[in-house]
C-alpha cells in the first residue's frame, strides 16, 4: 500500500489547487502552494495566515497549515511530489516550467481536466530534455470546489468516479494519487482520462441548447434543471456514446457511461437508465449558471470546447471513430463565439501525436515518450 508523501508542492492557487492542498495538509503532509505573480492575492493570503481556510456549513471556517510561494520554479526544484491543479489552458505554462526545472525522479500529478501529462511530455520534447519522471493525471477534480475569497474555499468530496492514469503506465505517481484521494481509482491510460472528461460532456450541450435564455437575460439559469430538457439530454447522451465508442476502439475495459458516473460520483441517487430522468433527480438540477451578454466567456465554453472536445474529436479521427455530435458542438460553439475552435483548439497534433494511429497512440502513452 502506497503511503502519503511527507511533502507536496501544489502548483496553482484556484479552487482545485487549494482543495488538494487542504486535503494533503489535513492528512499531515507539509504543503507548499506556488503560483505566479499575477495570482499574488491568493498566495499572499496563505502566507499571511500560514494556512488555507475551508468554509463548511457544519463546521464554519477550518484552517490547515500551508506554505506559499510566488516562485513556482524554485518550488519545483525543491519538490519530489508535485500536484498541478490549474485549468486546461494553464497546462502548457506549467508544463514548460516543469520541463525546464525537473531534475529526474519526481512524481507529477495533474489534478483536473485530462491532458496535462501529454502537455508535459510535449514540453520536454520541445525543450530537448527527456527527464525520467513519473507523470499521472486525473480525469476530473475529485471535488466540487469554489474560491470564496483569497485563500478561502468551499469544497465537497465526490464519492467516486475519478480515475488516475500515468505515463509511463501504472507508475508511482498513479499510486500516490490514489493514496492522496481515497475516491480515486487507477485507470488504464491517460487517453482514458482525456476521454472521461465529464465537464466536456455535460457543460456544452445545455449552453448551446439554451442560448436565447442564457445570453438574453441577466441573472441565473438552471443549466441542468430547465436547461437539460429531454432533447438536450439526448445531446449529452450522444456525446457520451461517441466517447464510449472511442474507448472501445482503444481496447479499454472500462466502458461505463456518463449516466452511470453521475451515480458513482454521488450526484444522482440512482441510474434511471433515462438520462433526462437521472439528471432531473440529481444535485445538478439545482445548479445555476450565470446568464447575460458575457455568458459565453465562461470556461464551460472557452475551456471545455477547445481543450477537451477538440482533443476528443482528434482522437476519434486517429482511431477511425466518427464523432458527429462532438464535431457539431465544436462548430456551433465556434459560430456562437466567433472563434475558429477547429484551428485554435488542442488536438493530438498539439502534442506531436497526430498520424501515429491507434497502436502508436497506445504505445506512446504506455511508455510515456514518442
């Protein structure tokens, strides 16, 4: 059984990073949160208190010790275990930093949307540095978390539904991730973590399916309540079916679908085998989304379309699995925002993995190099 490391550096200072740091600190791990100067207010709040604060409706505000640094490069050079928890559009920034400052033997775990491990290896290739390091990534944050003020978060653990996979496959970093987060289970491949991105599956369809209400009025919208109508639920189910088909083509054993994962994560009490009914009975039915003329600037579009759906579609093309619904969502999101996501989005080509075919993808991600 893998034990927790004695010390961990957490890169990032948003909700996922602080929730991960809080989890580690409460378990007795010495934690350093490191981020760039532009996030000084988050870092300074931790430095001033020497702690991260967690607010809960049951216990009020809890504090747990943590250090903080505005020099992430120095924090990386001093670390043996590093957790990177940033939005997908921050992967390349931190991957470049890691590629420059890792010395070998470290464990790096990307906690959040998948693809960070691919970004890190691609960054090492660009830098001409093949550093022997164990890399892992999660398919999703194991929390629902929000930053309420600098250094103050609310967070709740998911019951399950989160997997960790590594490059090279099955390495120490995967085992460490499973030790840090009790609800996390080992998966087969980082391609699996990329394809099990729940945000990409359930964020985009209800937004594109309700654009008039979302853009046309100020306030809040019940995105998975009134927004996830039977038709919108069919959009979500169609995206999920395409991703399951890609996972099947890659030979993965785990072919559980999105509806099953709603229950496994603890968001729905039971699987009704009717996605509309399961969503309607889930905690999501009461979740709101901010509306108004700037609603499409949300990460639900600006992250989940270019960094997730575009990558998923490119994997489908590589293994000859059609993704017409995913392609339609990318196209419509691009039309709605005036953005060419097909040109700007992250794909296998972004990592130098286009054209290698199914077997080449599996070999590259299993070995951790290409």
